């Protein structure tokens, strides 16, 4: 029996986020320390196999409540189910006839939940890759991120942007330009892989306790942007400028300037978002130790540049006291 295994990794935004949903620019990295994996194989029936994140039996009410806080009411099953539906729609729209061949599919994920490391989009991306391999379908690389995004925005109703899906498709270090006119013509943005050797030494810190979902984080910014609120529109433009400048600083190997751009990105974000005080505490703690700091995603994890091993050890010790883990992201 042919068994197909596909993966998609966690993502951390460096500069420009969260302007990806507002025709801005971003720079992000893949974090290979964590991944979502999908296994798919031929089966008499089409079956989505529940995993430990989709359990329905609990030892106590407290266990159920903890599970709901961690996985919501649906776990990852709805992501897989919606991805299968969207994959079928794509094939039908593009005149691709799928063989009458059923499969069983299951997923697993080591990506920390609800700390802004793109765990949901990783499950969908891995599912799409698995379905493509199983049916022998090729989806253009530049198209796949938009298809993955449509699973969340159109099928499930989750507020999101393209950054996570582009990074998880292209992998490594990715510069993205979501120019409005270019996207209107092509249906996707301008995506560029940069040499990962250009990166400064990076740390990633994330909460070991639950944060909040990205849907909560982005809750009212879209409305304020659509109303033309000057502060929000100006901030989104500024994020894009920081990403453009960040690309130039990376190409010039100017790590100090790049670290300051990361700081400016967070400082700009802080002007328009109502941020969780615990997340702000993470930023302030890292900066107090001499590192730069910026949200890796929607909150609950931060990323920045550190100077040397002594500083990294200080970061690790300080964050462990705050019930946060600190790692060096594998890109």
C-alpha cells in the first residue's frame, strides 16, 4: 500500500507583518523546529481519521475545558475537511478529472497552538500537498498560497492574509510584495526566496500557556482600514516600507539595521492594536536584555536578533522564568 507523507512547517514573520492582508510587503521565515504532517493512503472509504487534537472523550470536565481552550470546538478536522473540499473545487474549475479513488487521511502537528506560528495554515498546506501527491495533480507554486488562504477565509470564515501560506509554500527566507495592481492582474503577489545565509542570529520565544487566536487579534483592524482610518492606513503603509527596507538591509548584511527595523515594526503595530499586556511584557523583556523583538505572528510568540551566545543564554533563562520557551529557529 502506497503511503504518502507531507509536511508544512511553522512560520515566523520578521518584518512587514501584518500588512500582507492590506497590499503591503513582508519578510518571513520557515521554522523547521515545528511542523504539521499529513498521512494519506488508499482506503475503501473516504475517511478523515481523528487525532489526539480531535478527542471527544475526557477524564473530567477540567480536561474538556483545557482541550477547548487549546483546540477550540473543532480541532483540525474542519481544516482538513475544508481543504479537501477546496482542492476538489480547484480541480473541477481547472478541468482536472480526479480518479474515483478513496483515501484515508490523518494529520498531526507539533506547532505550538495559538501563539501566532501559523499552525492552522500548516495543516491545510500539508493536506493540499498530500492530495496533490495522491491524485498526481500539480498546482502552480504561486497559486497554492491563495488556494490555502481561501480554505480559511471562504470555507471557514477565519480572518487571515497570504503571508503564512506563501512562506509555507516557498519555505526558507521569503520576501513578499502584495502590490494591489499586480495581484489584481495575476491573482497572486511577487514572491522571492532570499539566501538564508543573509539572516542574522535569531531567537524565537513563545508562551507555553495559551495565547489568543489570530482571528481575535485581527478582529477590528479590517473595519478600521476599510473605513479609511488614517492611523491604520498609515501603519499598513509603514509596515510595507519596513519590509522593503529590510530586504535591502539583509542583502547588505547590515544586521544591526535589520534588528532596528524589527523593533520599529512592533512599535508601529503597538500604535494601532490593543495588545495583550503579557505579549508586550515579552517584547520589553527581550529588549531589556539587548535583543531586538517583534511579534512572530499575531501574539504569544516573539522573534528578534541576538548578539552572541551569552545574550542567548540570558534570554533563555529570563523567558523560562516567565513560562516561555526560547529556541533558535531552524530555517
